[in-house]
């Protein structure tokens, strides 16, 4: 990893990429290494990670009918046509 000055604001932007699995293994390794050097950033990461885990545990996914899905799609298409 190329050494550079730590920027909390830049690192925090990458928190969501990491939590969403959007980093390559090398990027994630570099991110976690830098994260471990800043207590403030580590705290923010832990808060976001715990919140995401909470949502995963509490939000219930429900199957909806194909008819409802098609109705929603049609409404979206119609709203785009109306705005043209």
C-alpha cells in the first residue's frame, strides 16, 4: 500500500464500500489496515457495521405477487412517459 496522509473524510466514504462488499480483497485489506490507525474512523465503521447487521436481522423479506411487481413497473414506466 502506498503510504499517504490519513484523511478521515476520505476513509469514511470507503466505509460503505467495504460494508457492501464492493472492494477487492486488496482494497479491503488496505482499508482495514488504515482503519486500524484511527480510533475515530474505527468507531464510525463499527457503528455502521452494527447498524447494517441490525437491519439485516430486523427487516423481514416478504414474497410479493408477480401481479404487484408488474403493476409497480408499469406505474414507473407511466411516470417517465408523463414527464417527457
